[in-house]
C-alpha cells in the first residue's frame, strides 16, 4: 500500500483559542493515538492532506515532525466544517510493520459481465471491503473479476480472498450481482471454457424464475 508523508509540528497548546488560531493560519489540528504515553497533538497545513482525503484510494501515512520524530499511521477519523467542507480536525492511529491492522480497501471491478452483455445491469452491494492484515501486505485496492457473471448471479467476497489479508465479512456477503433489466437478450451461446462452471455457482445464486423460464421453453 502506498504511503503519504505529512510534515507537521507538535502543538504547544490544545485550547480553543490556540486551535482557532491554527485554523485561521491554514493549519489542521490533529491527534495521533497509539503512541506510548499520552496521545500526540500536532498540526499540519491543510493542503498537505489533499491526496489523503480527496481520493477514493486509501493510504498509510508517515507523520514527520519538525522535532525529528517520525510515525507510521492510518487515518482514523476526520471532521469537516458543515458549510465550507474545510477540514476541522483529524485523528490518526500509529501502526507497526509487524502488527496487523484493519482497513477498508476499495473494490475495483475488472471485465464486463456476460449478463450485462445480454441486457442485464451490474448492481453493487459493496464498494469497499473491510480486511485485516500487516500494513505491508494490504493492497491499494482489491480486484473483483465479474466477466463470468450471468443474469441472476452474484459475486461473493470469497471470490477475492487472499493469503495477504483476512476479509472481515461473512462468506455470504455479496460484492455485486447482475440483475435483470427491460432489455434482455436471450443467451443462446453454448457453454465454453470461459463460462462459470456449474459447481462454481450454486443454484441459490440464480434468482428464482430462471429455472421456470427454461422449463417453459422446452
């Protein structure tokens, strides 16, 4: 996973006046938890967080302070101004290379579902997956291949399992599925090697009505 460096400085005071002064100067007050002792209060320029906040991707963070200290962390919480959307406050949590962490990783679908080619619509149930693993093993995003999905079939989280991380969702959690639409094209192509094998897609994954439609054609 990629890392973003944030250069900041320790906060000498954490009172309301000092916090307001920081924001007026274009600084964002932050807190780093998980460090030895009390949480670390620091501040950094708001522009430094643009590539961390305003992106669909996730990153780890290297916090470098003017005092020479450096910490690896992940973003834990963020507060925005209700009107201007300016960043008001950010919370971070220190991480270590040898200790697993839990993060929400975005899902990127790959390919065009067979059911979509036949007039169906790909519906997303999840855009991110909560996974747990070592910081160095977590990916920037998780690839979900939807090419073999027919109309009525679903893609479960078990399809994107990896030895690098453990998915924190039940096995029957659906990532996406191909639903019917008004423009349906009957699939008359014969089964080939690229299709989903019968034992790979349980009958429960095909929506009710597909079997009945097949019987009516006979």
